[in-house]
């Protein structure tokens, strides 16, 4: 675990996960079975947003984290083992006979890389794919199909509109508070995500155990106008 987090935190490592770990000041061992994280500042979503797959140091420790073979020939403890990878096209996995939960019934699994949502839906409908991750509007077209099942996936993901703080207007506290009050979160959810999801009020999902209901707020145009009264 120490190797994994220290490698990701190293500025020389090309890894998008580092931004999620910005709150971490130090990672150290406390005995053989405990790891202690010291944070730079209080960060409520730490436990939920900083979980990483653990990389075995004995396999990857001597490699360059950016160019080493572990990037294309990973080792894990899951039910499948990567057997081939055609970049930008597909990944093929075979069942791991040593998987701790028992060998999977499906012996070979192929994951096609398809960036276009409509193409994924078309290939699923034609039978070329057994399953696919689709946005709400396309997933809805398969509901009621006797030959397929649809699942509403829950995630820790959230979408946000950020404002540039280096600009005078959008950095102004009054402007930011007024825009926050003026936003109709439910309307955005319904029109952009076809109602799939729940309004967000910060970086923590509303189902998170650390989320505080006290910050939930409805659209309030009147408050937005009052905040901006005499604003120059």
C-alpha cells in the first residue's frame, strides 16, 4: 500500500489519480498491518475519494511507473487475467483459476473499446455485444426488452460547473453565491441526465455517510437578486 500511494503522489509519475490525493501530506506504516495517512487539511470525502487499487511492489517496484511493462501487463487478484490488449480496440481476459472466490463460469471475457454511445447501443441491439454501459436516454430504449435486463448503476461520481477564480467577476464571492442560489439543480438533472441521478450540493454525494443535509438548498431567485443588489 505504501508503494502504491507514494508512487502516485510522486510528481514524476504520470497519473490522473494524484489530484484526488491532494489532501495527503504523508503516508507511513504503523507496524506490519496498519497504514497511517496524515492530511494537509480536513477533507471529509477522504475515505471515499482516495481509494486506489493496490500495486504489488515486488512486481512493479523496479520498473519506471510511466513506461514499465506493468502498465500493459498488470497483475491483480481479481477473477480475470488480462490475456491480450489491442489498444483502442479491445481487451481480452481469461478466467483466473487461482481466484480466491472460485473460478468464474465465464471463461473468456472481451471488453470492446467503443467511445460513441450510439455505436455501443447499436451493437448491443444487434447482438454483437452482450452488455454495455449506456447513458440514461439510450438505456431507456432497452427497458421492456424481454431479451435484456437494464440496471441503474449507482456511483460516487458527481458533475459540477466550476468558475474560474482567476477572473475578477467569477472570483467574487457575491457572484458565486448568487449563481449558486439561482441554479435549478433538479431542472438540470432532468434535462441533461434525463432524471438519472440526484441533485448535488458539494463534492460529497447525498448518500455519503459524511454528507450533511444542512447544506441542501432549493433554487432561490429572490436571494440571488438580493445578493447582487448594488453589486458593482
